[in-house]
């Protein structure tokens, strides 16, 4: 479930930025994100894991905010 939601979020961010990528590239982005962010290995990214992940990659917050997407 987290995979699908994260993929939808990645695709929406790319579309809003007028960027198109092949499906396998989007899936690669999602898999890499889950592998890096899911520190306890439960297949989910909880709020604390996301905070830690974004702290290491602060540019993620910038590209996932409404002002950037407009």
C-alpha cells in the first residue's frame, strides 16, 4: 500500500513539474525511497522515519510543497 501511495505522490510531483519519466524510472525512485526511509524494515514509512529521511534530504520538502508546484 505504501508503495502505491508513494508512487502516486512521486508521479503527481513530476507531472506538476512538467516532467515525464518512464514507469520503470518512477518505480526505481519509489523503491530507492522506501529502501532508504524504511529504517525498521516493516515495509512502511512512518512519520518518524519520514522526518529522519527528509532531515537528510531537505530538498524533498521544497519540491513537495504547493508553492513549488504552482
